[in-house]
């Protein structure tokens, strides 16, 4: 990865303090950048479609978030 190319991350979690803490930790890495944050799944989908991040860090246990395809 070149100096100018940075991996991009979208954070999706319903806890603002957790998002803030994770964002601060990620900001210490010079080759990674948080490009968006969402507090729910619907917001997260919108941002993922518009921002096209390299990685999505998602809280699977958010209220209102239902996982599909879980092995039963």
C-alpha cells in the first residue's frame, strides 16, 4: 500500500462511546481511515452504498438488526 493509499473503514454501532473509542484507536494507524459512522443498520447500509468502504466494522447485536443466514 502506498503512502497516499489508506484502507477505509465504516463503523456501525448503536453505542456512541464505543464508536468514538474505536475511531480514536484506528486514528493511530497512519494507513487506516474511518470514513463514516452510523448508529443503526439502516444508516449503515446507506453509508456503505455511498462511501464504498474497504471494511465495515459492525455490531451484530444492535437492537433492530436481524442477521440472515445464521446457522441454526
